[in-house]
C-alpha cells in the first residue's frame, strides 16, 4: 500500500500488551502480525508498539516502543492517527477521538459451562463497548465474524475477516535438537502432538484413552500448563495406565515448538472452541497430518486438508487417526497438499489488509473533521 500524494503521514498504535504471555495464541498473534506490519509498512507511516518491558525489543528499531503501565487503563500513553486494539479483551485505553480498528478473535466465553449467565452477559457488554468505540471491526475467521454478528450490535457495519498467518513463518528452521531434555528423550520415538494452553476447552483429556490404542506411541501436550486442568489430565493419564507415555512440558521455546512439529506423527486437536486454530496451520505447513474436531472455526481453517473426529469416543477417534495415517503414508501427495493448504494463511497478506483498514479508519476520521 502506498501513501497517496498529499495524504498526511499515518502513525498507528499497535497494542501488543498480550506479549506478556508470548507462548499464548494472542501472544503469537501480536508478535507475528506486528513484525509483518513493519515489513509491509507503507511510505510515510509509523508504528508505535505498546508492549511489556521484557518484550520491548521484539520489533527492533523499526517501531517506537512504549512499555505497558497499569494507568494506561485510564489514560492513553499515545495519540496516534489510528489505534489497533488487537483483541476483544483489550484494556489499554485509546484517546477519545482517535479511530480504533478492533480485532475480535472469538467469543468463546459464551460456550463455557463454568460461566454463569450473568458473567457471560457482563463480558459480552464489555466487548460491546469496545465494538461501539471502534471505527472498524475485524475477525480472524468467518466463524468468529458470524458469532460477532449474532451476539453484538454492529449498527450496520461489516466485520472484515482477516485470517491469521503461520507463526512458524517467523522462525528460522529447521529446528536443532530440543533444549528441553524431556523432549530430547523422545528423539527416535513415535509421538503425537497437541499444542496449546492446557484448558478444559482444549478437550485434550479425550486423547488419553486413545493412547491405549497406540501402545508404541507417546503424547506430548505442549503449551502453558498453569490451569488446574493440567493436573487433572496428569491424574487421568495415570489412572488409565498411560501416564508414562504422556508428557506435559508446559510452554515450550520457539525452537522446541518447531522441533515438535517436525518430529511428531500428527497433530491431534480435539478443541471445543477456537476462533482460528493456529496449531493446524503450523502443523500443515510442515506437511504433518492434522486430526481436529469439527467444532467452531476448525473446519474453516483445516479445510479438506485436515481430518476430523466425528465423536470423542476413544474407539472412534483412534479409528479416525489410523485411517488418516494410513492414507497419509500410502499417498505421497498428501504431504504436499497439506503444505499447499497452509500456504493460504499469510501474515504478509494479513498485514497488507490491516494497513488498508487503518487507512480507511483514518480517512473516515479526517473526512468527518473537514
């Protein structure tokens, strides 16, 4: 995107506060999209990144950096031409008259059984206030956009679907030996991988009885493991007699994450609710078979390249995995088809789309001021 002659320079604030947890999906989104925005930055535009202290150097010298502070909830740290609120729970306050581009990842809390109706209504009202404040609303999948349209008042505005890219594109590869000794012990062994924060919505406990059907394989549940659900999974694995083949390493480094994808037999992703599903794209980009649930956004992202669980019955899931692996191993074109499908998801494409949305929001604000 080129700045039009006579058009004022545009300064964009990019809210990367969620880099406080860089291993999370939102952390990966902020890091990858922020880097792509700088790479696709049009002439005359600048980017100011708001990030935690430990992550201030993430984007190098191409951006101005502001450290997140608690008072940013009440007072803006900058006055740009456009403000990008990068997720639906953003708490840093933009200036009153600055146009806001809001990205909504999901409204998965509406499906949570542990949330009361009152708690859901309060959270939805908070998101609605952000939507009311926004000049442009985007979503990371068509599924999320449909949920937004169903539950939030948009006042006739469209929801722009901007698919995320592949986080592995930001990493150099191939990966060397893993830095975590527990992962290194898996070298030469067969294992399945489940990637993501260990939370009940990820539904990974359904994989434990499946492992009894694959006695020669291990299961790695990689991702932040601070939720009590992680201990529940460990206890269930032990009770089922598969505890010695289930590894929960917690959040892994970028290099170890790539190593896990490169060496696993398949990604298993029985999640109950996803706004996008980054691990599907990551695994497919390395030609690895993917087995996912049919719920929420996952069929949109996995497309015909992924294989899907018809139920969460262990025997049915095991059968789906066996058939899919047999197909994968007997058909050399499956690997290239997975890689080709993953290539559809590009951070550069997403960044170019966001620059156009920034220009649209800034242009509308200037037109109103004339």
